[in-house]
């Protein structure tokens, strides 16, 4: 029987498969090396942070306990800081005249003690604005690891699939490698060799071979990328990079709180909750994974994480885990402005199907959700129509998520009644709000009453001492809140800059007329309400900020309370501006505007009415935020800034407040700073307080501000009058 292939062809085919299997096995076994590279670079960066701390500590601090070290000799010899000692060799120190080897060793030991103390306070921070040598190395290896770790899983799967049958086929083919003796080989052996050759050809060209070669190409691209490409990848997905770093080197970001503020016994139960996140398309941060476990373990909870911490993705993670355990139907209730955002987030972060139940097609949409399951997203206004249908449906409602749950804090409101009726149908409840702490403790207890009535009774009895640890511990099984600075230790810096401007004559005349006529709204629009924007100092400063942002490769968010001010901004900046986000823009269109803004180049500007664009949307594409005027409560400004300064932001965020001297801007800023201090006293403890009202100026306060300005303007004008002539004698 003649062979259908030559011995050389058999040898070449054998060599190709041996190389494929060998490379797959090498890649499959290499993830630990990739992880070690990242961990090593993270440690180097942490060491650089420690060095930065120690070089600010003068060498004289060694004598804080009066140990008598000759620090003047050290300084005179060039060892001016503790950092210099930390990196020095004891023998070099002992070489200084007047310092013994024993003293040198002791001083070096003290410097090491300082370093250990600094290590506990040190945390690394990744930002595209700080591309130090250590940061670049870490980002470079993270970029490699980010690509290679999934490829190692693929390589392991391919190797497991192919190794045994291919190795067996290679053994069957081996007799055909000999040039001589084939004619004397048994017919059965020849048949096996022929079948093996045909099988190996198929595997090489249409079996595991193409997938292996594509995988090798991905590995080569990852290993040969440049540092610039790694930074570009970081800027596209900083949250993914940081999440991976947190997995590989836990604690290096500076957050050592493993319980995230929960009582120890509750935390133990939460930690044991199993997660099944197959189908989740993003990497959860460690604190987010803990939040998902809390939601699942406690079943009926109020998640009050500060804005920017990813409450939405935690809710989606809980739905995915429940789906993987057999659940089928999930419902989200949210304000109309967030409807499209919720749909996009579910599609982006999971493989769950999503149905929007809203508007004229809601009958058809409900039927679609009823039949196929997945996530339904609806509005508060639609719940009255929806709740009887859900109540009568045959499917179990696995999880009801109520976003911006403070909308139902009033027990007597109709939408509260509708949502509460839906709650009675759900197996699990998740209320979400980032603003619960701005309400009275009784209002927070009213939300808890829907979730866990028994606990609400106990917590209500403690509402009078809501600022005490006892209240926080009592509500911990149902209310969970974490702050940005506690868990996002790696966030780039938030740099806030008050931009004080001096009014020109035209602006001053318009402003004073508004004040004297007691037109508070027009007074707040100071500088923006001049007929000609060339006379507006705030407009000129905004132009400068936008030009600087473009030169630095940044995009800009511009917030104002007033539609007229936004119109002025659009007129001023022209084609740089996206369509303004205002209350008149339909919810679906808002997300389209944000998407277009994200796709625009540096220098792009997104104007937004602060009560519309300041909540619910994620706009990390912008790293410059401009506030055209002070707002009436601190939380409004904080929410607006949080649109850009949130998880996933890869650059430091610059916040510019446009302010005019000797105007109501100054008075507002002073009062709001006081109210922010009062609010922080409660917010920092992650709980509501009975006497804490919304930190907002009331009508009386506004009237007092106007009266103060009228008095100031009147006094100024009187001082400018020429002196009265003295009477003749």
C-alpha cells in the first residue's frame, strides 16, 4: 500500500503539532509569572511612594526621642533626610568622621522603622497625568497581564482539548516517519498512520490549529506593545486596570479594611455568600464584589454607596449571580431620566436580556419580558400600570431594584404605594440611593420599613440618636454606605480651583440693577447676563479654560442652573459644544448626547443643566468640570463633579468654579461652606441624623443675602457721591 504522503511531510506535520502543543502548554502554565511581574512592579511603585514620604522627613527627626544622634554631621555629609539614610549603606555612614559603625547601624535601623510606618500609610495611585518610571512599568505589565491572563485560560482549554488525541495520533503516525521499512509494516499499522495523518491535517487547518495560531498572535502583540500603547489602553479602561491590580496585589492601593465597615458577625456571613458571575462582562472591584454578596446575603437592603462607586454594576452583578442560580425575571424602577442609561448599563456589563417598559408600547414590552425573562426597566410613573400585571403573573420576580429610592420616602405618595405593591411580589429587594443621608432619620427609617419592617421599628426607636454608633450598627443589616475616599484609594487627584473674576462696568451695572430690583435669579446669573459676552469676565475665563483643556487633551463639562446661561455658553463656544443636556431633552436622547461627546476629540464641551446632567450619567470622558455659578446646596455641586470624578476616571479631575468678587457669589460660597461642614459631620459617619435637613438655602436665607447686597451697593454708591458743600458762614 502506497503512502498518500511522504516521510518528510509526516515529519513536518509532527513538528508543527509538537510546537503547537508545547507553546500552548507553556502559555497555559505561565499566568503566575505574569502575576509576579505585576506584583513586583506594584511593590517598586509602593517603595517609590515610601521614598517620597521619607525624603520629606528631615534627618533631625531621628532625635525626636532625644537619642543623641549626630544629625548635624549627617546633614553636613549630604544625608539631609530620613530617605537618604534609608537608602544608605551603614558602612558609608560609618565612614563619616565622628560616627561609629554601631551608631550607623542604629540610625539605619531607625530609618527602617520610619519606612515601615510610612509603608502602612503609603498607597499607590495610577493616573495618566503622572507617568513616572515606576508607574509606567506597572501600567505596562498590567496591560500585558490584562491580555495574557484570559489567553492563558484559552491556551489551557485548547491544550486540554487537543493534547491527548493529537499525541495519540502522532504515535500512530510515527511508523510513517521512517523512509525504509514501510513496505514491511503491517496493514493495520499503515491504516492507522493514514487515518492519523488525515486527522492531524484537519486539526492543523480547521481544528485547534487556527485557534492556537490566533492565540499566539495575541500573545506576541501583548508582549511587544509599547509603553505608550499601554497608557492608551489604561486611559480607555482605567477601572479594568485597577481592578486587575487589586486582584493581583491586594492592599497595594491602600485599602486594608476587609470588612468595609460592617459589624464583624454580619461581615462573616456576607463573606461566605457564594457568587456565580459567569456572564458578567466586567471585573468587579473587591468592594463591589463585597457589595454584591451583601445584597444577596441580606436579601432586602438599601445600598447607599456614595456616587461614583458603581451601585448600578453591583445591582447587575447580583442579577447575574441569581440568574446563574436559576432565577429568570428582574425588574428595575428608576426615574425616567435614567431609563436609557439603565438599559445601556445592563447590555454593556452583562449578557442579560433587557426590556424597556415605558410609553405607548408598554403592553407589547411587558409581554416580551414575561415570555423571555431577563431585566425589565421601567419608571416610577409606570409602576401604577405595571404592578397589577406583575402581581398576577405566573413567573417569580427574583429581584426588584429601586434606583433613587428616596423618591418613595413619603409613605403617603401614590408612587410609594405603587412601588410598595411591587415589593410585595419580589423575592429580593434592592433600594439604591446616594443621597439618603441628606434626609431626616425618620425618612430613612420609612425606606427601611418597606424592606425590613421589624428592623425599622427598632431603628425608629434610636432615630433620636442617629449620629451615634448604636444607630449605625442597628441599621447595618439593611443599610450599607461606603464613601469614595474609603474604597477608591487609587482615584486620580481631584483639584478644585475657585476662579475669581472682577466685574467690568457693564456687568456691574446689570448685576446691581438685578439686586436692587430683588431679582435673585438674575443676580445669580452675574456676568452671564450681559447683552454682549465680550464684556463677560466669566465667559472669557471659560474660553481660556476650554483652550487649555484642548491643549492638554481633555474634555470639559460645563454646568449651570440656568438655561439662559447654557445658551450663552453654546453661543460663546459654538461648534465645540455638544447639544446641551436640559430637562427638556428626552431620557433616551440624553445618553445619545453623552455618547457623541465621548466620541468627540479634545476640547469638546458638554453643557448641562446641573439638575439634569448632574445625576445618573457617567461622563468619565471629561476631566475638566466648570460650574458657572454657585448652587444653593453643596450636594448639587458634589453630584455634578461626581459625573466625571468616579471609578473609571484615568486622569486627575480639574474643577473650576467661576466666581465674581463683591457679588452674591461670595455670600453663597460662605454660607454653603458652613452647610457643607455641618453635612460632613453626618456623612462621614455614613448615617442620617434626625436634625440634619437638606443643606439648602431657604427663602428667608435668600432674602437675607439680597438684603445684604442691597446694603453693600447702597453704601458703595453713597461713598462715591461727591461731598456736600459746606454751608457759607
